[in-house]
């Protein structure tokens, strides 16, 4: 009751919250994004004019001087300067458009190992051979006419819209600039006429309101073109981005393989190897006691026989961790059923595959499900789980679901994060849906490559 008396509905929501409840078309003229985009379009004309003039001048000068030894250095210096202009454009797009485009390629000397040249000569060769440099030149040439068009469209619409919308205000504050009795306009023959009736004033404001509401979306569309040009011509190419991704994936694969080798070595050293060493010592003692105390020797041989069984089981488990034989012989259905049988909760397995994927992908799918079921056994506190495997076009889909407590997160540095990195190394995807209280659904997507 005290809360109802102290706070009304008008106080529950702040001005920012109430503004967000307005339709986006009404909010757009007052949003910071609109004014930043308007500022971007206004700055584009002078900056593009300078860049276009410089690009045309330095390209013409360099081409004209190619008959001498000066043409190539002049052209390389011009392209390098345009790279600096591209850095300015990326910074401007980042500040005003919120577009973060990485530096496509740092300028460096040419490949000394292949050409044997470094220093200035290698730098000139590297700049001229770089596709990044020529894309910056292309951007400087193409962006100028677009900047002129965007400036000539956005500025008149934006200024006219606000001017007509606020006409009653500035007519009242500055009547001398509105004519004798209203807005002073001029006809085809230079005769002045005035907007002095209430209907004409209201109609003028309505036209201004329409322009003010529509212009932000027009500017948003024009800045979308700028976004495409900056990202496509001033950013890394798709090939370069893909190379970086593959290099990162290769590092993950190498680290994973090294970690697996260390794990296998540790398991052999601490497990089966140590047990076999102890077994050899016990058999040596039994051999010595065979003639003196046959009964004690028999007991020691019997104990050694049990140790052999344990060592064999450890070796089987280790081999299963490397690559289970049932996976090679009978495929995912049988291998995942064997994994599910070792889980601490009942697991339903359903594999709907007409053919088998590539062996490497099949192995990754097996270990992915195996690790997810281990998480269910150790952390989920679930009463049941299910595994579904199917094919969707050229992708292998895996889904593991449990009714446990939930809260699984790939960003928490857990085993799921490492699993996501392993899948990403082969162009796979791991998606986790695990709200607090459960249930948890983990979906993995792998390339088929069969």
C-alpha cells in the first residue's frame, strides 16, 4: 500500500524508457544515430573531394612519368598515401557509423626471401603488388560521385524538413524573415506571395513533418552503401579473412593433437605401463618361489593374472579414447549406443543416417557426443538424456538433451569452450541452450564431407 501511495505509473518509467516505447519512425529524427549518419554524409563530400583529386593527380602523374624511373616511386608513394586515407575512413566509419573494419594488411617490405630485395625497393614492390593498395585507389575514385549524390540529397531534405516543420515557431520569433504576414515565397515571374493563413501554416508544418520523418531512413539507406564500400574496399578481403581463420584453426588443431598425445602418454605411463612393470616384478618373484613354495607362487601367478585383466581393460579404454574399433566397424549408431550404455543416466540414442560421413568427421562426432554425455554424468544432475543424429543437406547434425539443472555456458571457460574450438577448427558450430533450471540442449553442426 505504501508503494502505491508513493509511486505512480508516471514515475515508474524514466524518460529514456518512455522514448523507447515510441514507434521507431517517430524516434528516428531525434536519435543520435541519425545525427551521426547525417554528420558522416556531410563530411564525406569534402574528404572524398580531396581524396579523389589526390588519387587522380598522383595516378596521372605516375602514369605519365613511367617513361622515366620516377613514375613507379611516385605511383607507389601515392598508393601508400591512399592507404593512410583508408585508415582515416575506417576510423570515421567506426566513430560515426559504428562499423569496425580491421586494417586489411599492414604495409611492409617485399618478400625478401623470394626476391632477395628489401629496403625501399622491396617496399615499392610490396605496395604495387598489393591488391589492398589498388582497392584503396578504387574506393577513392568510386566514393567521390556517391558522396556528391548523398550530400546533395541528404542536406536539402534534412534542412528543408526541419525548416518547414518549425516554420510556425520561427515565424513567431522572427516575423521579419517570414515576410510581412507569413512565409514569403516567389513565383515563376518573381512575384512574392505569403503563407499567412492558418491552413497554409499547418500544411507547411505537415509537409515538414513528413520530410523529417522520412529523411532519416533515406540517410540510413545511403550510409548502408557507404558501409558496403568501406567494408568491401577498405577492409580485409574474404580470401585474407579466410586465411586468417584457417591459420587460427590450424593452431587449434595442432594444440589439440599435442594435448591428446600428452594425455595418451600420461595414461600409458601412469596406468597400463606401471601396472605391467609391477606385473613383471610379481612374475619374477613367483618364478623364484616356484620350486621353494609352489603354493605361494601359484597365488602370485593368480594375482598377476588379475593384474593382466585390469591392464588389458585399461588398454581397451585407452584405445577407445583414441578411436574405438566399434566406430570403424559398425558406424556411429553402434558406437554412440556403447557410449550411452556407460552413462550414469538412461540415454535414448536415435541415429538417422542413410550413409556414413567422412571418417574424420565421424570420429569428431563420436568424441563430441562422448564428451557431452560425460558432462551430463558429472555436472547435469539429470534423470534422463537423449542423443539425436541426422543429416541436413551437407551437414551432420548432433543434438544432446538432458533434463538436468541447466546453466551450461560456453563462455565460462569450461570444457564446452574447448569443444566449441575443436568444432570450429573443422568449420563446425556448437550451440548451447541451457537456461537455469534446465533443460539443456546442445546442438553441434559438422560438415559432412563424405
